[in-house]
C-alpha cells in the first residue's frame, strides 16, 4: 500500500521574513544576509503579495550606484514583480515539475489569495528524502 503523496503544505516554511515595498533596501539586504535566506515575499499594507526580493535583486544596488553615485533606495525599486506562486495543496511531484521548468529558487505558497508560506528547492529535497528515501 503506497503512502499518499505529500503536498507543498507539508514541507513549506511557515515563519517567513517579509518586506514592505517602502522598506529601506540596505536594511532588507542586511536581513537577508543575517537570516541566511535567499529571498522573501514583499507584501503591501493589506498583506497582499506584490513582489519578491532576492539577494540577486539586491545586487542591483551596486549596479545602480555605479550610474547614480548613491547607495540605497526602497525595496520597491529593486524587487521582482514577475512572481510565480504555488497553491498550498499542490503535490510535491507537481511542485518539483514547476521548479524544474523555472528559474526560481523559491515560490510563495498561496491559500485563499494570501501568502501562507514559502517553499524552496531544499524543502523539496527534504520531502524526497523523508517520503521516498526509505523505499529503496
């Protein structure tokens, strides 16, 4: 008898670091570094997802400073707004397919139009090891 395939909800991170579009970009970059996360959702004042901020996005600070001779700005100036999401009920196999066909390292997990968590490539590998690792 096979076990049911786990869902994104079973393996996602629930305690998220989030940013506001109005947050200072240098402060946000420092948080990403100190918390050792590669990216975080950006939420508006109503808690709606409006973007993602990654370490890669933060490198834009260095790039922009070469032209404007100043450091800084707001998260909104650097965040990615082309955000792919995944539903909390999506099974892990479908989630792996999404990761394989995209450039994203993480997806915000949505439930009823709200961010419920985030799932990363590492979370999926953990699912693989925990769910199927003992089958071999």
